[in-house]
C-alpha cells in the first residue's frame, strides 16, 4: 500500500481479494487514494468526512455493526468525530473464473 500505511493493514491478499483493517484516530486523515469495488464492515460508530478529487465532500455518520457495498472510488477520508474509526474492507479484484 502506498497511501494509508499508517492507518491500514493488509489482513489477507490473494488473486481475487484484498482484506484491509483500517483504524483512524479522531482528527486523523487518509490522503487521496483509490479502491476497486468493495464491501466494508464497520466495527464501531464514527463520523467521517469523505472528499472526492473534484473537491466535493460529505459527512457520513457510520453505524458500527453494519456493512455496505461501494463501487470503485477515489477519495480522501478524515475522522471528524470523537471516536476511533474502525473498519474491515474487502476489495474485489475481479470476477471469479468461469463466471
């Protein structure tokens, strides 16, 4: 990983998926980076600002214990809440062979 090495760690990687654990302290930032389509499981409640390359941003209130699907994206993330932002992210690398 070239971006977010201080906030993200690789739990598993193979030809089909990459599983990341992310922890961002309150006030912490993850610079602009990209993900392929992915599933995210949020481990705790948090509040983050997500900014896209065009400069638009949105505040998201994260609910721990929930999962979401996200299409491929390029963004920066800032923890604007008072609690640590924690998630497990499963990035898909492509369709299964034969499908």
